[in-house]
């Protein structure tokens, strides 16, 4: 379940239903998520299974946050310069900002973003 939730985030599925449709259509993704593709019957979990999983998962949000911070510190101790050149932040609210001046005469937009010029410098 967790692997499929991560796949949903990575592939930008905003709803469980679109993720489930993709899993039904894509056997390679099913296998990557470690679902038993040879199982008889339905392989993709029902919507209520995701709901139950996420409710259980979110009950432990403090423990999960602590685990995340521990993993970041472990990565920092193993990888020199970890977090120094690359930082990404994903917000839950979609933005419709455009590059400044992209629309002729329009002064709206995100004026302080570098628009990914240095996004992969550390790679």
C-alpha cells in the first residue's frame, strides 16, 4: 500500500481513483509497488482499503515526522553537502503563477523564482 501511495505522489495523482486506474492499466507499476500480479481476483486494492490505510497511517503522524527527521539526519551524516545545493518544496495548494512578462504587458507572476536554472546543479 505504502509503495502505491508514494507512486501516486510521484506521478502526481491528486485522487486515489486516478492512482487505482493507473495501477489497473499498468502491470509494471503494480510490480514496482510490490503487489502480487499473479494473485487471482482483484490485485488493485479497493478505495476503502486506501481510506482505512491512510486513516491508520495518519494516526501516527508524530512518529512518522520523527522518523523522517531521523532519516534526514542520517543522510546528512553520510552524504557530504546533503541539502546544500538542492531543496524542493511541494505545496498542497496548486499555483497558477507564470513567469514574469510571459504574457505581454502582464506584470503578475512570480518575480523571485529562478525557475529551475540551478535545479540539478548537485547531480
